[in-house]
């Protein structure tokens, strides 16, 4: 009886979230998928009747290059953000309690400014006539003909700047709960600092790292504003193509097909991460069960 009451309580508690996700995520996704199986109408709308002709037009020879550029920039952004976030989250978690909230607030401070304004500021900073260009040329780090703006490198730099807080905060949240006495014990037993960091700290904040990867990779792969403002014609990402097909071209089915492909490129890594985490949890539970069984059998003997 108590178990049934508990299940009903859990169901009722989860119901608002389930309804919200269904109405504003699942249903729109299915609508977008359905539009991809229609043809565009002459007035820029959606023609009646189902067809797969839209998917045949997806085989544009430029798309593989754009998709590959989107994937590698998103993956590189994610990797750099994780590498920068790990020592940052580690340092914040080791600070005195009164400083942690202040530093976390400073990390989130850029969000007080409009995202477009921040990206446009980077566009100004990377301008060929800007201070940064003149400084790098004067120091001999770049040639006068080099362009800091309108290329894939500029997209990568601005993406790392924009999404770095999304990586720091989940890892910091996990690091805050980590028992740092384990690292001290490992050093006392002769382990080097980097070895203890890699073998003890990283597994201890694994869930935070996975959350950070997802929170950076997902928005990065669908990014539109950053490549539009600091990228050139040869640095288009899939988000720019979706915008182009939606508004200038008024080809909603084509845009929906591209959005579906983008969604699948996000869902596949998500499914893999969920499978991997479930497998890791099962291994950990099995290991603990075997250790408990050995301990009990040893005590009985």
C-alpha cells in the first residue's frame, strides 16, 4: 500500500515536467520532422501531401563540408572548454566557502549582457583595424595580411568564450561535493599530484564532466549567431544553412530536414552517453556487491 502511494506521489510530482517536455519539445520536434516530408509551396509555405523529394535535395555537395565543419568546431569547443573548466572548478572548490559564491557570480557575470552584444564585441575586437590586430602585428605574432575575423578560428575562440561558463558550473557543482581528503591520502601513499588528479578527482566528478560536455556540445552544434557575426562565407555552420533555407529562401521543408539531421547528430551522442553511464553504474553496483559479498563471507569464516 505504501509502495503504491509512493509511486503515485512520484508520478504526480513528475507529471508537470513530463507535460512541459511533451508540449514544448516532443510535439515541436515531431512537427518539424513531419514538415520535412512535405514539399515547399509557391508562396513560401508547405504544400499538401507527403513526399521524400525534400530529402533528395539534401544531397547538396556542400553539405558534407558544412556538417563536418560544424562537428569539428563543436567538438573542439567542447574539448577546450572541458580542459579549461577542470582546473578552474578544482580551484574554486578548494577555496574558502565565502569566496566560492563570489567567484561563481563573476563567472556568470557575462550573462547579464545580451549574448548578441557580447558576440558583436568580439567582432569589434577581432576587427582588422582593431587594437588586438595591431598589437599582434607589432609583436610579430601574426603577419599584417592575417585576418583574425571571418574564419573558423574566430568562431572557435568566440564559441569557447561564450560556452565556457556552461562547462565550469556543472564541474564545479560536482567538485564541491568531492572529498578532497582522498587526494591528500593518495599523495601520502606516494602518488604524484597529476596521477591523483587523473585517477581520483576526475572519476569523482565524472557526472559533472558529462553534464558539461552535453551543455557545451548541444548549443555549439546548433550555433547560428556566432558564425553569422564572426565567420566568413567559407565558415558557415549548419545553423546558418537552416536560417538561410527558412527566411531568405522560404523553403521550410528543406530547413526542417536540416534541423532533423542536426537533432539526430545531438541525440546520437546523448543516447551513447546515457548507455555508457548506465553501463558504468551497473559495473560499479556489481563491484560493490562483490566486495560486500567477499567481506560478509570473510566475516562468516
